[in-house]
């Protein structure tokens, strides 16, 4: 998934982002509300992890802007754990609410659940062309053989399998599997596809559609 973490405590924001990246997500970070609005305006996120008490622009205003934009899910964080605070956050359009302090495992589980709601329903295990991918265990097998993948390879393969045989452009793969620091003019997607093909083995299963993208038939 493509995720935005908005938190004005840099150590906490960076720790959450790093943890989510280890789970093969593409994660951007904003440390205040103004930066969050800027990123939301130019990127399509599956989930935004949003601290409510932000400088520059309050988290409530950021939440309203996200909700107005469309399909992005919002997990709101706050140090205030009272019922009134939770009700207010949810009334703004947030999809879920997590008080601080929190366990990263719980945050990750909530983000995953929201991500499922931001996309069309998918089976628990993705299967196609002899490939099975378990998103929760982060395991891939081809014809029963375990295939060890890097986080980027896993993320790219997930997008290709979710496409259900339709070609996915390099631009979409770059948006979903890399963060905003990725250079769109690099060969990162092509090199990742080459490594993925090599690891998945013969016969080749990731096809190139010239001028369109990549697909698994």
C-alpha cells in the first residue's frame, strides 16, 4: 500500500514509517499539517496515519481535506483518549481511532484492515499462474517452491497479482511500491521486474506489454 504518516514527533513518525516499510509498504512522512495537505494534494494514498494535534494546520482540517478528496482511509492518532475526543475524530470522517501510546503491532493491523477497505476485496491469498502470495505471512510460492523476495519485489508482485491479468504501468508500480523520494526517471521498476522474473524461474510469468506495462497472464 501507499501510506502517509503525519506526526509532529519526528522520532515517532520515523519509527512508524520504518516499521511499515519493513512490511513492504511505500511510506511518506509529514511532520505538520501543511506538509500533509501538500502531499495529499499530489499523491494518492491508500491510508493516512494522522496525528490529530498538528502544528501549522490542525489534524482536524487535514482529515476533512482527505475525506473530501475521496477514497483514502484515515487512522487518527491522539494523546487524548477520552470518549468525546474519539467521537469527534470519527465524526470528522476518520475511519479508525488509536490513542497514544500504542503498540506498533496494533497500528499495523489497523492499517492493514483499512487498506483492505480502500481497495476492491481480494482473497486472503493471491493466486495466479502457479504463484501463491500470502500478504499476511509475506510468503510467495511458485508451483509449491518457496520464493524469497525483497520488500520491493514482494510489493511489485502483489500489485501485479491484484491486477488479475491486466497490465500495470511502470508509473503505477512506482507509485504503489516506492515512496515520494523515488526518481521517476530511474530504472528501478525495470530492474525490480528483472530480479522478480529471475527469482520466479522458468517459464517466464511476468510479461511485458510494450508501451503499456507488465502483467501476469
